C-alpha cells in the first residue's frame, strides 16, 4: 500500500463478421463437409474467397482457404 506500480493492459476488441460474409463462409463450410469430388472443393474455395472479399480479416475463411489451396496441389 502506498506504492506506485506500472501495469500493462491489453485491450482486445471482438471482431464482428458481417452477415453476408458469414453466409458465404457457412455455404463453403457445408460444401466442404459433404464434399465428394474436386469440383465440390472448387465451389467451397469460391465461397471462402467471396467471404474474404467481403471481410478481409475473416480468419476462419482464410484458414479454410489456405488449407484447401495448400492441399489441392
């Protein structure tokens, strides 16, 4: 008591994803979950790309897209 100390605070803000981007992500995720061919994966990629165009910092969409593009080689 009676002493001054310095503390560090990290303030985080919750990122809000727009409804249109979330909808595109959900479509891509649904296609990815029930995929049966490479054409299905290509359609999922399109939805994840669109979600990222709508919300550039949508990390879930970026993660799925990276996994799909990396494993499609």
